[in-house]
C-alpha cells in the first residue's frame, strides 16, 4: 500500500537528535524526499547517492548542507583504491542526478590542491590522474586554473595522503531545495500534511499524506483535494441552479402580479364565481358599438337606473337590446361608484346567464371595456308593460282586458317565482320591484288601472290582487307571501274571474 509510516523505527538516527529525522530526510520509504532516504545506524547513518553509500557525518539544522564521507561498507564502485588510502574511491565520485552538489568551499580546497612534482611511474593510473588533478575526485567540482606562482607556493608532495584525510573529514555537500518535491511539500505542509512519495512508483511521484497525529482535515491530501474540487463544482452548480430558480420564481410572481394588476376587474370577479365555459359570450366594444348605431340617441329605446338601452342588430341579423351602463368619471369619489357598477354588472351576468325561463329576457353576452360596460339581451318588441298600461300604446289599441292583465301578472309572478326558487346560491336579489315600489309610493293606480271597469268578478279579482300586492310589501318579512304563494294566489284569482 502507498503510505508513509514513521512509527516503525523508533531508534535514533545520527546525526539527527530526534526521530523521525526532519524533512527532507526520512528513515522510511515513502516518507520525505526520495533522495534523502537514510539508513539509521550507529555511529553514522548512511545515505545512498548514485549507488555510492555515504555516512552522514554532520548536519546543521535549518541549513541545506550536509557532511558526507564514503561509507566503510563500500560497494564495488567505491572500494578503496589501495589499503594505504582507504578513503579514496577507485573512481571519480559523481553526485549528478541527485539534489546534492559539493559546496563551493569544498571544491575550491580541492582545486587549490596541487602536486609539487609529477607522480612517479609506480603509481596506478587512477592515482596518478588524481595526483595530477585532485579535482577529478569529485566530478561535480569545476576545475579552476591557478597562477603558476600560487601553484609553486602551495604545492604538496603527498597529494594522495592529503586527499585521503580530506575525504575522511567529509565532503561538504549542499542540496538544491527548488525541485518539485520541495515546492509541493511547502504547499502540503501549509495544509498540515506530511510530505512523502509513492515508493511503489518507479518515478516516485510526490504524495501529501494526512497527518495521523494532528487533527487536520483529510481533504488536504492530494486525493481528497480532487474530491474537494468536485464538491466545489457541485456546490457552484447547485448555487447557480438555486439562483436561476429563485430568479424565475421572482419573475413569474412579478409577471402574475403585473398581469393581475392589468387584468380587467370584471374578468377577475366573473372568473372567481364561474368557470369561463359557463359564462355568456364576450363581445368586443367595436362590435356592439357599430351594431347599436354608435349609441346614437335615435337608437335608444329606454333608460334605467343603471344605464341606457339601445336597439342593436348583430352581424347574424338578430335584434338585440344593448344596455350601456352609466360611465363614471375617473375621480376619487367615483371610484366607489365604479366598483359598485362593476359589481352590479357582474351580478347581472352571473344571474341571467344561469337563467332559462320563457318569461325572462335572455342575456346573450357582455362586453367589459374601459370605454363602457355593455350587456346584450334579447330584444323584446311591442313596447313595455308601462306603455301598454299607461303609455301611448293604450290609446292606439283597445284597453287591456282584466284577463290579459291577470295573464301578465301571472307571467310576471312565474318569472319572479322562478328567480327565487331556481337560484341555488340564495344571494341577495332585487325583486321585480316595479309594482312594489309603486304601491309603497301610494301610486296604486299605476298597478291597478282606475279605468278598468271594476264590476262583478273583475272587481273582486282587483281587490284580491291589490290585497296580495299590499301583503307583498308588508314591513314584516313573515307577513309577506313568498313568490310561490303569490303565483298560487294569482292563479286562484284568475280561475275565479273567468
Ligand atoms: N330586452 C329589452 N327589449 C326591449 N326593450 C328593453 C329591453 N330591456 C330594456 N328595455 C327598455 O329599456 C328600458 C330601461 O331598461 P332597464 O333594464 O335599463 O331599466 P329598468 O329595468 O326599467 O330599471 P332598472 O334600471 O331599475 O333595472 C326599459 O324600460 C325598456 O323600455
């Protein structure tokens, strides 16, 4: 498994005073820097560089230099050249490919070493080369030329012996702390990680391990760093989606509220009480305006409490009565009147569109427009009841007989009875208040024509009708007959008067 366990070897590692040794050194594969893996032993721990084993003689904490010497347990490439000079290796030492470099001080001392005379013929080739050029000992030292005078003054007869002692004292090396392990480790340690590498990987890839001894988040490791990135991406996307949803919701709400604000109040009230499919057809203002002669006074057929009625002709040829409700000027005081007008308008649409009775005028449709509220009824020809009873029509035709009048009363009674009993919602409904208001105002003659020959059965019948009418306007509601009783009474009066 790829890991860095520092608890396996509790022994001391000279020259380090504590265990585990400080980064970049490590005594366990997978921990620290791969080039600084040491083998803890006494009196000196060892370190391998390019298959050469060195003993660690000295380490200055908080520095990047180390003193190494070739180990006693030499492997073949570093075996001593002769028993006289045991510290001198059998070939040049190379530190290339590792972070180590001989210190400048060490190299200059080596470069300053020069023989006083050429080696004699008895020396071996490698030794002769070393005597000629001691800097060959370390391939990483750049040879420097020295002035001839200097050479004469500081020359040495015993170069090999000097070199042997020199190596015994140790090679001062420095390391370059700018390679990728050091840079990655700085980030890792900042995040409380433990620097290491994949010891199973030939490339020895850098790894940042979570510290077991410290309570620090595991997401600081490289592996979990990826997870963190993913988590961050997911959170970003989630936040983005949330933002989009909230914006859409706000925009929708604004759209709904603004469209409601713009919506015609009539449509709002009507829709609240009845589904659109059950409402009568909607006409355009232009359609009704042109069919009612642009509301020219010559087309007017009557005036009521709420508006004027005009005779109109629809494109399909039907004659209709178009009631145009009074307009209210846009002042603060008229706002209430406008609201009441809209309410009455809607009330009429809702009630009449649910009615179907031969004695009730049929509502064909309506139009709610800022220019006017319009109601479209069946046109009822032949004038009004008032015209027949009191108006011009009575002069042109023979006076209405008592039978006809009773017939009318019964039909009106049937219509009112239908209005009362067919309505399921029992909302307040204005009675056919024409007769009632006239009786209340003491204008009985408008209901009972004084010119009617009140003789015999007719007189009896008139009295019965008048009595019935007074009962209808009684102050106490319990004294008033209901519409069904009225119809029954009228039927009874009618049957008696034959
Ligand atoms: N469908 C219709 N066919 C023919 N004439 C009508 C029709 N509806 C109304 N009129 C005429 O218009 C006049 C006014 O009618 P309108 O319904 O506006 O008022 P009203 O019923 O007389 O009183 P109120 O305003 O209190 O209801 C009527 O008296 C009638 O002459």
